[in-house]
C-alpha cells in the first residue's frame, strides 16, 4: 500500500493549481460566450449588446477567461477579474438578498476568491507566464 506524506502530496501543488486555473478560466470564458454570442441557445442571460454593462462584462469574461486558461498575464488579469466579480455580486446579486443561496451569487463569490488566490499564487504549472520566464 502506498504511503502518502505531506511532502509527496505537496509536490503536486503546481499542477493542482494549474488545473484550478484552467477549469476556472474555461468556466469563466463560457459565461462570456453566452453574453457575447448567445451560445448555447437558451442559456441565460443570452446575447447582450456589447455597449451595455453586461456586454462589457462578457468581453472581460471572454478575454480574461482565455488569458487565465492560458496562464498569460495571470496575476494582473486575475486582479481585474476578482474586482469585477466583487462588483457583480454587490451590484446584481446582493440587492435581492445577502444570502448567496437565495440570490444566485454563489458563482460570483467563488470566482472572486479563486481569482484573488491566483493573484497571490500565480498561475502554477503549464502556463505561458512560466514559459515566458524561462
């Protein structure tokens, strides 16, 4: 039976962080694709005018989601997106109720804090930021 120590598990930390970054980026990108292109059909909120607040949010979600997925300019991108998600929560979700389970703001909170974590931790393994440093 294999014995797992804290050191052996910790050696996987950069790859675990990369998986978190990539999945978060792709999920965030998907939110933007809905707002900019209305894909997939029937997804809420659907296609938005690009000059609207939701349209600008869609642009940030697509561009930011792509940059986070690739691990390119990770820290500054994550900083901007973390702030965007904090604003989204307080502007669109909290007025209905402060409770995320009631106001539907769970994703906004999670995105906000995952992006904040990426600001402090960096991109992890498998990133263009890492390739640029080498």
